[in-house]
C-alpha cells in the first residue's frame, strides 16, 4: 500500500467516526483548533518565513507573495473564521423534505456528509485551516495536498490541528496531509477512488484544468476568476471608479478580483480618466482596446485577444469600450469564467437585465466583486468558489459539503 493509499484508508476510517459525531463534539474540536492556531502563531510564522524566503529566491511575484504571506493578524483572522464555522447551525441530519405516501410509508430526505474530501491547492496557507474547518463541521474527513511553495506553513498548521483534534476526542486522521508535493502525489490522489468521495482543486487555471481532465474521482470545479466590472452609461462616475479600484486593487491575487473593465461608449470619455487616477495609485497596468487607449493616452498598453481571457492575479487590468449593455452581457458570457460579474448603473432596468442574463455564480449591482466570499456571504469560511452548476455553485459553505439520504419508515408494507 502506498503512502497516499494509507492516507486514504486513515481518512476513510476517521470519517466514519466523524460522521456520527454530535454537533457539540465537532464545535468543541473547532474551538480547540482556533485556540491552538492563535496560541502557536509564532511557530506558524517561523515556518511561513521559510516558505517566503524560498519564494523570494525563486522570483515569486509580489502579488503571489501576498497570497503566501502570513501575519499575526492573518492568523487571528483565519482562527476567527474557524470559530465562525463552529457557531454556524450544524448542516448534518437536516430534514430537507418529508413525504407521507398513501400506503403509509414515511420518507424523509436528510443531509449527510459526503465522506472524504480531497483538496489540491496552491500558495495560500489559510486554505489549510479554512478547508479543514468547513470539512469537519460538515462531518467530512479531509486529505489536504498543498503546493510546494507553502509546504512548511501548511505542515505546521496541519500538525497543530491534528493535535487539537486528539485533545477534543476526535481522530487526528479527520485531517490528513500529503507531504509529497510532486506531480506524482497529485496524480495518485486523483485516482484514489476507493477512499475519496470528491476532489476540490483550488488554485490557478492550469491546476484546476489538470485536475478536471485527469481525475477519476468526482471533481467540484472552483476558483478561476475572470471577473468583469461593467460601467453602464447611467453610472455615477465616482462610485464606478471606487468599485473598479476596489475590485482590482484591494487584493489582486485572489479569484474574486476584477480582471477586465468594460465601459459604455456613452460614458467612456468621462469615466476612464477618473478611474485611471485611482488605479494609478497602485500602478495598475492598463491593457486597452483601441478606443480606450485613445482616451487613456500614453500609459495605455495595446491589448491582445488573450488579455480578455486571462486571470492576471496581478496589478493588470484589461479595458474595453463597448456599445452598451447588450454588448457587455454578450462579452461577459463569452469571456467570463462564471465566477463574479458586476454592473455599475443607475438604471433599474439595466440592473435587472444584467442580473438575469449574465451567467455567473455571483452577479452584482453597484458593488465590488470582492464580496464573493463565504465569510462575506455569512457562510463562515468557504472551501472554494464553485464555477460549475452541478450540486454547488458560488461560495461553498458547510451545506454544500453534504449529500442526501432517504430514510424510509414502514409498518410491514410490500410492493
């Protein structure tokens, strides 16, 4: 039996106990995990420094370094996220539907854990704590396989969580960790059908597509965020500029950051200079269509076709002037990744059309795409943003990590 298979067996065994754990037991474990993460923050930061030093030596971009960096405040934040998950209503054993048949059968449809969840992810060590917490709350064991760039940080966080689980009376193997960050370990995890019930990739487009194309385990597709802000002809210019700046610049390395700005030709000459002032504060590189380049001037970089299909994850923004709402909706549905899309408008009619006709997991009117997040949506920590349409879509909280079971009670009925 390989190491990956041994992890699978351990997680499967632990998942059976976890699936029967009471809400109180799970909440106690999550609280212990949160307390331990804060208590051991110096240890985590020490290991994170090793990852950061290696990343800098390897020339990692500033935006990607931001994803990797942990601070005291960030550790407190994801520890508080674990506590928020503990405070949420338990999603397991929820009665979804009750049917009484004419023959006397009573059929109840209830929520049950998926079982064992595998997560392959990159760069962000906070995912280690977030993903484990949301899996535990929903009664699922988890096998975590992070990237090599965060190996020290992830290993420290996992060991702290496993010790807290044991202290709370749950098996440490409710959270398992793949120490081998090679492609071989990822491929083997994708073939672990005997033990894994679902696989969730979190990271760049290359990672996600590799998992989707090669996994034998069912996959929930997440993460790639080619998100747009469309500034309608009726938009308040200052509001639109603030929303655009926030959507692009508040944290450009995450999947809900805007990658493309669409502007109605009726407002472009007034809006583009205004938004450029805010974007210049962050030295955002603007890759522009011919019309927007004429307005922006010498700082504009001519866009090529692939710029409108790229998740930059950096201070780069594709810009395009469109004829109006019809072209904007068509363009977004063609080039978006189904993640998050926003319109800035004073027109209720335009807003409603955008909400109904744009095909994405989250669609906004007069708000930044940066709100697409489990915590911001009141779901607690999230395990990812699903961009597919089967089972789960958008921020995946604890309810999205459950399946269903029919419980049928009879009194001797036969068919």
